[in-house]
C-alpha cells in the first residue's frame, strides 16, 4: 500500500464531490417539478456533506482543496452530456456514469491505511447510493429511491408539498 496512491485517490474523491455539487446544482435548472427539484437538491446535499466529511482527511494528506481545472472540465463535459434529457434518460445516464466511480472508490478503499478505512469505505457507500437511487427511479420505486441517500445525511432536506 502506498500513501501516495491513497492521496491520489483522496484527490479524485474530493474533486468528484466538488464536481457533483456543481452538477446537481445545475440540473435543478433543467427539471422544474417539485419532486425532481427535491431529489436533485437531496443529491446536492449528499455531495456537499460528503465533501465536508472528506475535507479533514484530504487536508491531512495535503490534497488541494480548490477546484482543479481538469476536474472542472470533466464536470462540464458530464453536464453537457445531460442537456435535453428527460428524467428517465438522466437516471439511465447517471447509473451508467456512476458505475466506474463505485469501482474506483472500492479500489481506493482497498489501499486505505487502517486508520482511514472508515472514511474510504464511506465513499464507496456514497457512490453506490447514487447508483441505487438511479436504479430505483428507473424501476418505478420513486417513493423510496432516496432512502439510501438520506441515511447518509446529517442535514436532510424536508420534502416540499
């Protein structure tokens, strides 16, 4: 296990959360229904809280906490790829795009030093919950699709009527 490899993984994860914040925030402009707004805002909250939770470990390892251009560009490309999609199209795309991150974050968790295992494992849970959300939305279980996401939140959002 290399601490340098783990640090690189932390950078990827942290930047991924920053990208996720921008992504879900921007998507709220594309979907206007209160239900979709709530779901996107809840995913935005997950990204924000996860970045905050990851920040102390990232800082300890000397990870740059600013938005890095290469990751910002990746986020912009991802956002562009979703333009004009309807909700089911977005969910299909989200499920596909998140899958490699679940795999990558699992690899990072495998090399995490023991004292950082919990935070590394939580990142796998985080990514897998977004995948689960998309899958449940696509299967029609829209009432419970956010359950695994909400369980991770310290500050869950209240549903609007």
